[in-house]
C-alpha cells in the first residue's frame, strides 16, 4: 500500500513553480553580472551579459531540426 502524502497541491502552485524554474538561469546570470560589477570587473560583466544575450538570440532564431521519419 502506498503511503498517503497528503492532498495534492493546487494546480496554481504547480504552474507557478514551473514558471519560476524557467527564470532560474536568467536570475543566475543577473546575479553574476551584479556581482562582477560590484567587484569592479565591469569588462567581464559586460562579456557575460553580451554572451548571454547572444545565446538567447541564437536559441530563438536557430533553425529547427525537422523529423522526416517515414
């Protein structure tokens, strides 16, 4: 018999958690940039920001692989 772990979470909580997980990489990069700026490493912070922007643009415009099975 399975152990009862209590009632399931409401749907809005599980949806909220999924949306928050999507922002973890963004918040991590933002924290790194702020930390580098505070340490007076502004050229490195700029390089991280530009690299992240380039990565985001690339993932948005890169060609999609089409599955031609069959």
